[in-house]
């Protein structure tokens, strides 16, 4: 079996048994996988996204086998890694280019024989009107940014020469963002991307940092920093004139963040701490400079329901888990608003479309008289047409992804209990229909 398949299966198995996201595990493997990482990344995200459909195809093929053969497959699939490995091969045979299927080995031969003998169409009846794309598709795109003032010869002209006809400036933020469209595998494996000289990051994610409105010389706190992209973007905005304090409580995510920040050369402008932000105070003896912090970015763990690209099609939300996530989100945001008396601005952001993790979190904090007397919601990106719901119109939703909740707030959206298949087809405007963000900014009432 091709090692790319096995790497993908291992990553997906870890994702299934952990609260960490698929992207977290993929970025942890980036250094180890080297040049194979772009293929593993793309194949893992597509296999995860279409896992329900791939499982249907796999089980249908097994049911067409003789009894003894069915028993063998059921025994082999009991191991989670094997189960994901089978789904990966199903995806590659049905929707990928099939280049890796030439790999030999006993399991590879059995899987190819199983799928070749099946009378089940790989197309079948889908849970979504979208067709699963090839993981090597060329029509996809990515936003990226870089620091020309630090990277010497790496300037806009050099980027355009390296990727002729594939890069263009972002019209809204031409000095910050670029967009790549072309052979995504070649782009992600390019030396500049591998070394962290070009930072690939969703533009909606960057806008959360821009909403902080950092000024030269400011000290900033990134409360939930891993994997480090937002911290690096903030440091880039400061132009080496201030400091970013990045906190992460998970040891593995912290190590991945340290590796990424070092690779990109931001160690002089980002101080990283393995610590739960909820235990950090402004007069912390560990780093007294925190008392000078002017702004805090709170981008906590969430359901990731807005990142449709990384969610299985047909997935239904675990509302108990959503409730636990919202409780932690409220704790983190409350700590940022209460424990740092000199902070003048706090931005809360998620990559979720769920009201429980967005508007309701904001409303819960502003319902506290102590917080409401000291903080107000500032209007984020006033020209942006798609605003937060209910009493949070000062916030924005990026893009106009329909909100979802178990308890409607008088707005239209997907039906209660809708799945990611339905959210993926909800009408959107701007950005990519596969990513959505919520951003709210708190401004201290007595801020000068």
C-alpha cells in the first residue's frame, strides 16, 4: 500500500479519537511528511469530507462478496486505521486520479479486487448536489501573505515570476493578501511555502486579526494561539514595533506552533507560552509586560461548522459538545474582558455558523452588568453587508453563511438539526462558500 495512503489513514484515525481538528493533526505532520505533505493534506481533507458516502460505497461492495469474504473484511475493518485506509482507497478509485493505486501489496490487491468486482456505482445517490472533486484539482485557490520587508529578494514581482498567471492581489486588501489559483499541490510543496516564507491562511481568519486594529508599538495577546498563523499575522501588522504574546494550553499544539513560528522567523516578535489563558493575569510574574497589553484576540476552539471543506458531508452536530464548547468560549472571553484592566480592545472570533457559539456567547457576556458597564460592541468593518444576528449587528458574518441554531431567533436559515450537506449549499456571497467566520469586537467605554 502506498505510504501516502497509510499516512492519511493514520491522521484520520487520530482525528476520529481526539477533540483536536483534522487541520491540527495535518500540520503536526508537515515536517515529517516533507514533500508528500500536500498530497496527504488534500487527500485527507477530501476523504474526511466525503466519509459517509465512501462508507456507503465500501459497505455495499462488501455485501456483494461471498460469506467467507465478508467475514474477512468485517474482521479487518475492526481496526480504525484499516477502516480509514479502505475509505481512502475508495475515494482515490472513485473520485481521485487513481495514480497511487498502482502500488502493490496484499491489502492493496484485495481492495482493488473488492471495488472492481462491485456493481455499485461510485456516483450513486449523493447526500449533496456537489460532486466530490479530485484531490489534485487545479480550480481551487488559497489566500496567502508574506513579509517583503524581512525576506529580502522575495517581493511581489518574484512571487509573480514564480507562479506566472496564478497569483493576483486581493482587491480589498492589495497590500496584505494575495490569491493563488492553479496547481495547488505544486504551490503547497513550493520551497517558499514549506519554509514559511509565504503564509497560506484563509482571509476570513486574517480579518479577525485586522478587527483588533493593532497600532505600532502595541503589545497584543493571542489567547488561543495554535497553530500560530494569527499570531504571525498580528506580528506582521506590528512591523517589528511591538510584541505578541501567544498562549496555548495543549502541549502538542504548542510544539507545532513553536515549530511554525521559528520556521517563519517570527521568534523576535512573538513570545509563546504553554499555558491556559484562563489562568493568565495582567501582573503575571512570569511576564510582567502583559500589564502593557493593549488588545486581546480570543479565537477559541469551536465546532468548525463554518469550515465546510473540513467537515464530513451529512454530519449532524453533537449539541452536547456544542454546549461544552460554548461554555469554554464564554469563560475565555470573560477572562479577557475582566482580568486585563489596561486592555482597550478585545476581538472574539470563531469559524462557526452556529448562533450558540457566536451571538449567544456575546449576548451572555453583555448580560453581565459589570462587563456591560465597561465594554460596548464596536462595529466591525462598517461597509461589510452581512452582519451578526439579533442584537449583534455590530459583528460580522463572513461570508453570508446562513446561521443555524436549535432555538430560532426570528431569522431564516437552515432547518433545525440541519447537516453540513445543507449548510454547504446555503447561498453565500464573497470569499469561498467553504469557509465562514464570525467576528465581534469589544471596545472599552473609557478608551481614549
